[in-house]
């Protein structure tokens, strides 16, 4: 691990903030989900309520994982809200380490939102404790596959097969339809991504989106109003798959066996995904329903659209934590003047300077490197505790 890029936080200090998550749903995400994306969820009844489970979903293949937070909020709402209804999503730590991959650079946002760093140990511990998890088996390549490979599932990582077999938990495939159309101008090319990942630490370069976003920052987070639809499939018994493949230890298949099972599941999911896309993906935007929906939200149309998201996300975040920490703000516009950087040509320069020159909590001036890492959340976090036998 590159110690210059990563740091650790004491195990067990869960940064998730349920008060923030509830406020975020009511003030931010519900309007975007219901009126802009008009997102729906089918098959929730297939998810067990009180036993561990792995929900394995495809990614939309766009630079910013809008589909991830929409699916998370749909599942939480369908489960009735509250801590027990929260299904923990696993996410790449790179989304926390690179500040522009956090929504509008909000400090430690993914973890406050309830996501868990995607490490094998974290995955293992969630299932061992009887938890439920949302997992994206395509990993970063799924986010960065681009519109030119839409609905093409990238190779699955086999870790979910190993852990599903170890704890004998059901695997439920989840299929996201129309989210591929979030930004059809987002194209990626493997040779460019390899160079970018090696020399810049950026896993993929979406073109021509990156060129537009380099000029106007809010375009990096921009999303067209695709009508997202999510479908939860029937459970897959991974141990039974291992037995059928002749595994001598179906509760602990060899890596090669796990890779074969993962590929079989990928091919099955690809067939179902193709069928669902053919059936439900003919009108990815459905502008008629968008117009009807926006007519019902007078006064919040601009904030609900991507043009208002820099202000909506950031202002809500600052309002919430200012109130929670008893910070009195006489004028929100004076506090939030830095948000203009998202709309300025080459505003990344201004946003970067604002972060360096403003004092905490709105900037990092005066912080040591370690304090900055902890504030931003640019570390890999472990949920393991010292009481976890043999897993530290």
C-alpha cells in the first residue's frame, strides 16, 4: 500500500451518520430519485429481511456512480428506513481518496452515507456479523466501461463467490436499466485508462466528458434524466453451484473454481440484463413522464436538476453539520461563495485554491497532512475489531 496516498482510522469507528442520511433523503435524494430519474424498484420481496445476503448489481458505466446512490436509497426506503433496513453498499476506496470522486468534494461523504470500503476483510466481516451488502462485482471497470460498452458486464471479481460459499448466504442479482444513459457522451478506451491509472492515479478517463468537465466542473457530475429501473432477481445458491462443478469443498471453493462460478453467474446475468434492457430500455429518458413530474415540484425544479446539484448537495451538507456542531452562520451566501467555482470556466483551479485557503470546516488551511486525511476521509477504512478472532 502506498503510505503517501492511504492512511488508516481506528477500527470500529463507523463514520456513518444516520441523522445525516435521513436528512439527505428528505432534502436531497428523494426529489432527485422521484422527479428527475423517476427511479423504480421491482423484486424487493426477494430480499431476506433478517439474514445475510449479497445483492450483486451491474454498474451503469459512467464516470460518477449515480446509479449506486439511487439504488441504495430505493432499497432503504422500500425496507422502511431505520438502521435495520440499511443494506451496506461496498465501494472502491478510490472514490474517497480522490476528492472530485466524492459528490462535490464533500468530506468523507461516501462513508457518512453508509458505504463501506471494498476490501476483502470488510466484505467478510459484514457477512460474518449477519449483515446484508450491496456489491458491484464489476468493480471500477464497471464504472469506467463507458457508453460504448453499455450493458456489457465486465469480468466479475471472484471474492463474492468465495464469501457467499463460506457463509452460505444467498446471492441476489440486481439489474439496473436505463442508467447507462446517464451520459451517452461518456466513452472510455482501455489503453488511455491504463496510462491514466499508472501515471495519474485516475482509474479511467471518460471522453469527451473529461474535456467539458475540465472547463466546467459541474459537468463531471452531470446526468441526463434517464428513467432508472432496478430489478432484484431470484436468489442463487453458490454452494450448490460449487457442488455441481465438482468442488471437493463447496464451502470453500478453490480460486479457479470460484472464478468459473463467477463467470457462469456473469453470463447468466448478462442474458437477463439483455432481456430486461430490450423490454424496459426502449425509452431511456421518457421525457413525457419527466415533464409531468417536474410540473409537480414548483420552486425546486432548478435544484432538482443537475444544474442545481452543486448547491443542493453542498448547502445541505453544510447546513446539517453546522447545526449539528452549533456553528452559527449569519449569511449562507457568504459561507457558500466558493460554489461559484463549479460554474466558472476552468473552475477546478478555483475550487482547489478555495479548499487550500479556507479554514476548516469549509477548507483545509492550517491542517497537518494527517488532519487533512482524517477530515476528508482519504484513507482506507476497516470495520474489523480486535475482538474479531483471527481476522485482524
